[in-house]
C-alpha cells in the first residue's frame, strides 16, 4: 500500500544517440518526497494509542497487533518519524548485547558518564504566624555530572545543618551497556494512530503525494525530470 501511494518520477538516462525516445527514460519511485503529518489532524493525544514494543517484536507484528493489518507498518513509521526503521526500532536483547560488544571494548565496565541521585530534605518554611514542614529537592536526580563531581564532596543544607557527603553517595557511574540499554528501552514506547483515523490518514497521504500541474507534469502520479 505504501509503495502504491508513492508517485513515480521519469528521468532520462543521458543516451548518446539522438533523438530521445521513450526507451531513453527510466521510471522509478520518487522517494525524495517527504510526507509530513498534518498538525491540525494530530494535535491531540486522544488521536493516538501508546504501546510498548516487546522484545524481538517486528514492526509488521506491531502493526498487526494494533491495527489488524501487518501492511500498516508504514503508518507507524510515519507517525513516529522513524527516519531509519532498522536503527530507530528497538533491538532485541540479544542483538543489543552483540551491538554493544562490537561498539565498545568492554561495555559492561566502561564508564560513559556519572549521574546524580535525587536528594530531598524536610525543611521548615516560616510564615507570618507559624512554620510549615515541606520537602525541598536539593539535588535533582538524573543529571549528568563529571568524574570530579563523583570523586569530590557534595555540600548541601538539610534544613538544620550544612552537610558534606561523598559525591559517590549522591551519584553513580553509568556504563556503556546501561546507557545503550536505556536508549534501546526508550525506543520501545511508540505511538500508533487510532484505528478510526486510519482511512483519513491514508487519504491525506495519497493526496499529499499527488503531483500538481507543472512543466514536468505527466499525471498526478508521474512527472519527468533530468539527471
């Protein structure tokens, strides 16, 4: 369905002989046309369903599970803006391990960066008439920090005293494998179009891929150009 909806382009092969004939031209799919979703149609989260790609699950299998048709896999590609489905799609656990072992010398011990742990303390906030206990975040979690931060002391006020603790107690090392595993897991959450909007989406896709009148126009599905 996707390839049937992509328009064709006719380009000449620069033959030596003259005059040109129809045999001097090749017709191919025009993959240079880039379809973008209509923001007016897909502005609202209610138009989407969210799903998680299971380990080893293929794109066509997700399309069948969510839309009832494996050939709707191209719709999932467009909705999630998967520029390269081969690399933007989550890898299976086994493939991901092999990928890490080929990319890094030792992905299980090589440290890429350090990351903070959240620290929250109970502090009293004074008002005009009394004081109120409230929790205050003195260190946001998940922030990337340097090795120096990890090795130095971290100082903060806990509401009563000023404390200095080892940076290693409020941050931790992230290995290459853990980083790649996180990135891969993030790709597992994808969006799929609501099934009642599929027909409208396909209609818009076909309309956007139709050629308008121009000097190269042959039909709404074919135009010519030189190379």
